[in-house]
């Protein structure tokens, strides 16, 4: 299974021209994304969501 870090997520979001403060729609299969380093299997959804929210900052929004 693919493994990635919070930095990898931030880099990918920037590649998609997503910036802090943006509004994004998130719809994904968590298991198809791979494994976020540092989070256990059952903590993956929360860890991914918090990583994206951290990137977007206090003025960003995630719609799920």
C-alpha cells in the first residue's frame, strides 16, 4: 500500500492550485489513497481530514 506524509498532501494540493483559504469538495475512498504516515489504520480518516484542514487554515472550508 502507498504511504504518504502531510507534506505530500500539501504538495499535491498546491499542484492542484488549491491554496489556504479555499473551499474544496472532498469525496474519496480513504483506503484507495494509501496510508498516512504516523496514523494507525483506524485513525486514517481523521488524520487525513485534519491534515487537509491544517493546510487550508482557519478561513478554508472542506465540504464532504
